[in-house]
C-alpha cells in the first residue's frame, strides 16, 4: 500500500480544517490501494486553527502538524512540510478547498504511470479582478522565461514523488519560490487540469499589497530580468544622449542652435529617474543576498503534533 503525504499550509483556517479533513477522507475512498498522512503546517495562526488540528489528531493519528513559532509565510510553510513528511509521494494543496481534493485521484493515477511531478493547471483563475489578472500575466510571463517553461496557469497544487521531495528538501536557500523550484528540479512531468473552487469559508489572506510583495520577492530570487531592465535603461539613455549630441553638432554648424534648457531639464529628470530606479533594483538584489548570508533559518518550529 502506498502512502500519500498531504502538505497543507494553514493561516487562520479554523473554519476550514474540519471540512477539509472530511473531504480528504471522502476522496481516499476512491484511492483504495493507498493511505494518507495529513501534514498541516500552522503558519502562526492567531485563531483556533491549531486547536482544531489537535482535535482531529486525537481521533485520527494520520493527522499531524508542524506549528511555527510565528508567521513565516506560505513558502516557509511549504518547505517545512516537505522536510517533515514520510510518504511515497506528496500532494501540496490549500486548506480552503479551492484545490479540489477529488483531482488527487487523477494525480495519483498519473504517478502510478511513472510520472514524478504531476502539475495541477488551472483551467480558469476563478473570481479575480482585472488588475490582478493583468499583474499575474506579467509576473508569470517573466518567471516562465526564467524557468524555461509555461507557468501561466501554474499553481501550488501538485503531486511530487519522494525523489523530488528529497531534492527540494536539500535546498539551502532561505528565499524560495516553490512553484518555480518544482519546475527547476526537473524529473518526469505531466499535468492535470482543474477548476478553482470557491472557498468553503473565510476570505483570502492575499491582499493586493501582499501579492505585489510576493511577486517582487519571487522575481528577484528566481530571475535576472530586473537587472536586464537596468541594462536596457542605460542603453536607451546612451542612445538618446548620442542622438541629442549629433543633433546639437549639426545645428551648430548650420548656425541654427536653439536654447536647450528645457531639453536639458527633461534629460536630467529622466536620467536621474532611471538611475534611482536602477539603484533600487540593484538594492533589492543586495538585500536578498544579505538575507541569505545571515544564515537565519527559513522558519522556527514551535511545536509538533504526531
């Protein structure tokens, strides 16, 4: 019998823990040759999420939990789960049931066929605003170029073989991007498709501000595209400067030189703006490097429930 570990990051999900557990138990009636290990990762929840998990653990020892000392973020929660499971394969999914558990039946079938990474791909993005959809399209366009694979409708919902889990667990970097790293490690991949379901209860923990911060951090840690922007801006201003210089020389010899004060002001403002933007981008990369070399742990575990 195969053991499937389920990695479930949780932050203030007290109303979703029990419905999620019930849905998992129901799903596994359709996977008769397997059993599950349900690894919740409590990411410093401020509600009764941990208490709800403890109640489930008392009646079903397949339910386990790693609880952080404080909130460290979803990426840290995912990797804490990866480093604390024991299954033959693992499925990463959300506690709010927006990742339909029934899709695991198809994922498991693909794994038994020999695939080592089974990627859950969204057929739609659910109820998202126009700004969010445009921002997501640009973000995943950049990441797709960095990884060399189409990540437009990629998600954290995926099944990973224990070999893949072992390689991800070895990674020492503090600033991680699980969705891209699961592509980066390689292995034999396939996809399954699903529709994003409505949350069972509560609201999304992702505000526009947190999504933008998340996107910037992940672009910086997994792509050199922003540094290429700096190079591009420098090249553009060199070309503009050369063009103006050539025009000034020609105008001088023709005796039709014009007052260049407005042009000079515009060039100075644009130039300083480009320099400040470039310094900001480089500064973010330096901050990321500083974060890594300090060697602080990605997360701190306050308690384990086995």
